[in-house]
């Protein structure tokens, strides 16, 4: 292909500039051409390698950037109330695409008002509701004792009570007994009646509500992307929002357990979006703004 007149002029202009630069002498120290380029940051499957407080590095153990068109079932299981009976508030969790969807590089979990009551099936019977929701988890696919766990996500735009969801962790096995004896770790729990509060909490026998929840954690723009992270060590748990520490706690379990029990065995990760109960501070009602979608850009874990 023959060069256009414009292209020829551009080439001649570039040559002239190069010649002038050469006449000016060698590049000064520290310039782009006169100084060594910094080494690229080390990378692993999770991205740039992160440093621990002790100077060692975290090692990527789980990552999902939701780049496909479907949920990766090698990494996740889906919650189905009709199979498990699990519910939060009056949410009937389903595996339908309207509640769980991967598209445009993100996971979308949506709570919906189905505009009419229906019977939500459970293994032990049925309950009447009008609301469905989405929940996924890594149980049986990935679990870990201690480490760093992080999500980048944006919460719904709802600013009225009735919507509930977040990022949390639950034991793979109930080593110390049924809930809450074996522990629960809430990394970023959210209620639409307190929309700027994104709270970390620990649940276990001996829990002190004032000490075991990060009451001051939150963001002013919950419907924008933020990162929510946990660093979990035998010495305690630290919770971060956008890289800033917002809450830390060393659990004080009831006897006969001794810290770090019950937080000393494998937990899996969970993401959910549903509705609240029929009554209470975050009660769902016909005025609750639905559908409400929790958009997750990535989930990562390190050990």
C-alpha cells in the first residue's frame, strides 16, 4: 500500500524531531531513555503479588474474574431453597438466570419481587412468598483455613428497607457444633435500611455484639465498586474496605473453646442477594425497591 501525503509528512516530522534530539546531546540522567526501567511487579493468578505484614508474600489460592458467559461450576455451587431448604428472610433462592447471571465480566445476583405470591418448595414443606433471590458459594469446591479473602463489588441502589446480602464465610464442617458454635465470618454484610453500612461481623459462642461487629465500617457510595477484604490469621481477623483497615478482632470464645477456636478450621466463601424478613428493622414490603442486584467484579483468595 502506498503511503499517503499525510503519512509522509508525519514520517519526515518524526525524523526531524529525532535529529534535533540527537543534536541536544545525551539524555539527562533519570530520563526515560537514560535510566534503567523499573522491574515489572511480580504477578500471579490473582494479579500483582501482595506483601504480608511480616514481609513475606501472599500466594493466590482462588480467583474468579467472571469473564465467561456462565457461572463456573468447577468453582461455585448455587443455592436452591427447594433442594436445601435454606432461606434468609422470606427469600426463595433459585438457580434461575433472573437471579444468578454472569455477563459483561461480572456476576449478578438479583433479589426480585415476583408480583404475586407463590409456594416456595423446601424439603420439609412449603412457604408462601413473593420474593426470589440469588446465592452462590464455594462449599465442596474451595475452602481454606486462614488467609486473605477479597471481593470487588457494588451493592444495589436501594435506600429503603427490605434488601439484604453480602460476602461471608461459613465452615465446611460443623466441627464445634451447629450454628453459631462452629463460627461464621461476615466480611461485608449489607442491609438496605442502613445503606452506607457494610458491616463485618463474627458469630460464635461467646460473641459480644459490641466487640464482634465493625459498627463503624461502611462507604458513602455503596452502589459504586469497592473492595471488601479479610485477613484471617491465628492471632485474629482484620477487615478492610478499599485497602483501609476498618475493624479487627481477636475472638474470645466461650469455654471450653480457646482462641483461635472456632476460627481454626476450613471455611468456604458465599455471596448472596435476597430480601429481609416480613417484620423488623429491615422488613421487606411492596415499597422495597426491587429488583435489586449485587454486581461482583471478582472474588480472590490467598494463603
